[in-house]
């Protein structure tokens, strides 16, 4: 869970500093130490080969695959699949959604899929209003 905490803390710092995707990767590389730093040095060229200009989301994807065992990812995937707003505020739901999204099997499907999953988990009185608007951009 230390790695998940690190990702969450980094995300908060990036929001405060208003970092670009390039700056996020530079900061992440700077923050990593010991074995994690060695992992990133070995992984970074592969990520750049797969994605001309890698972004934070792509970094997190390879990071989570490397540092979270499959059984943990499967539990988080199940938690993400069952996630609904319930009694949480929209902000609390959104934060939990973002935390678990990296474990989603739908992750590669993109923005529209992410948006629809978020809407479906909202309270019916909120989700029904948004579904009529046919929003395709998660932000």
C-alpha cells in the first residue's frame, strides 16, 4: 500500500503545482529511490518506445503492474467494478474512482468508457441527469 500512497501523494503535489505530463514524469523519476529508481531506469526506454511521449497515466499503468501482485490487482478490479457513490459525496466517490481506475479492466478502452462507468456509479438522481447530456469527456 506504500506504493499506492506514493501515487496518491504525487497526484496531490502535481495538482497543486499544476504540472504538465512531462513534468509529472520528471518528478516521479526524481522521487523514486533504490530498487524503484533502478526499475524506472530500465522501464523508461521501453515506455518511450511504446509511447512516443509517455504520460503520467502510462507511467502509473506500468508502475502498478510491476509493484502490485496479481491477487491484489484482482481484488482492486473487483472493488472498482462494484464501486458506486452510495452515501459518499460526489467528490469522495470521484477520488475513490480515480484511485481504483488503474485496476480497471476497462482502462484501455479510453475516455468514453471511463465517463460512462463513472456516471453509472453515481446516485440515480445525479446519474440520470448526466446520462441525458451524453457527456463523452471524463473531465
